[in-house]
C-alpha cells in the first residue's frame, strides 16, 4: 500500500512544502481526493470525481501533470500531450512553493471543474 507520506519520504524537504502549498491552494476548489500510486499521487475532484492532476515527487521538486480541455500556452509547460480529442496533459516542474501561484491555481481550477462528478 502506497501513501502520500511514503512517496515524499526521503526527498528534499522542499518537496513536502511544495505539496502542502498545492493542497492548501486546491482546498479552495472543493473536496480533493489524494490517491497514492506506486510513483505518483492522483488528485481527484472529491468522491466520484476523476483525476484532474498527477503529482510526481522528485528528489528536489514536483513534476505536476494537469489535465485540461485545451493546451496550456505557457513557457512553464515543459511537455504537452494530447491524450484524446478534448483532453491534454500539461507537465509543469515545480521547484519552490512560490511556484504554486495564482496562474497555476487557475489552471488547476479548470482541471478540477472538468473532473467533478455530475450532480
């Protein structure tokens, strides 16, 4: 069984600070599920929602994959993958908690909205 703590253990302390900041920002969107896998954490839009972001802890940072309906046009996106007609994975490397800013929060808000279960 994998846990968020086990995936962050042994990494530079900045990884925990980035992750905590990310979760704090996301808390304003609504319920957030944190599903730890072997090498990543899937963030879901509450109960019944699908994954809207993937967190891949690295030695001294976090590789964040944000799922959107259109490509994010930004130099912060280091890799872009179109996974279906209307879904894109946007890869962003976070090296400091301050990089979890208003711009990133906006992208995550869009991704969260796409993943919420229907009412």
